């Protein structure tokens, strides 16, 4: 059996799964495209996060992508004007809470994004300009603790307002619009 692979721009408000057992009605990935049976999301994005999500029918591919060898890059809109000092703190590792204990994040790549990315409007309005300025930052990590990027920006004093994954390894979101799905022959994740 040959496996099938998909690249998706996960919109805001969707769970990174196909089945949700609890009673509350949630938006699921299967509503976005007619995926074949056995398709799974590789890694996850929270319901309130957006961007690049890889899907496959090949379970082995999931292990490769989730490994520490593969970088994941996020563009993050934060509350306030991000400072270089805060960027440097995140680059070196910051203390966050994880499973009830303190955890120091591994060093990562991070920089201020000067040009506002054109991701289109989010499914739910973030807030308006009366609440003060916002800015964008790029954060690239190769570990994925629960809500890690959000906790990192909060730890340096800039709460996350919007989070969009733009890259997994060599796979880029490019100009895929929210909700769009592209089927590919394979993922070229690493060199």
C-alpha cells in the first residue's frame, strides 16, 4: 500500500485530530478535506494556533517529524513591542512551567519580524489597536513541550496573541491560505 501525505494550513479554532470523544462540539480536520482512512496529523497545533500541519497515512513519518532533529518555526504576534533583550533571553532558554515543574527551554533561534506577515484575518478577532501595540517575532524550536512557545513569550513579558507555524524542517507554509490542503508525494523534511 502506498502512503498518502498532505500539507494543511490549519485554521484557528480547529483541533489537530479527526475524532473528539467529549460532548462539546469541536471543529475537526476531517471537515477541511476528504482525507483517506488512517490519516493522522503529525504533531499538533492547539485549537487556538494556526499554520503548517503535516498529515500522513504513514505512522513512521510521524516519528521522524517529531524528533529533536527537525526544527519547527513559528511566527508569533505578541502583546507589546518585542525587545532585543527579550529575544536574547528566549534564544538562551527561559524558565517555563511544564507538568507542574520548572523547565528551562533549550536554546533556540529567534528574531523580530519587521514586516507584518500576510496570513489573512484570524477566525476570531484578536483585539483592537486601542489595547496598545503588537509586534511579530519568529521562534524556531526543536522541542515541543505543551504550549511551549506561548509560555516562552509570556516568560519574557510578551504574551502571545496569535501563533502561526510556518515551517517544519524543510517544509514551508508558503502562501497556503487557512483551510487549504495540498497533497504531496512525500515530505522533504531533512536534507
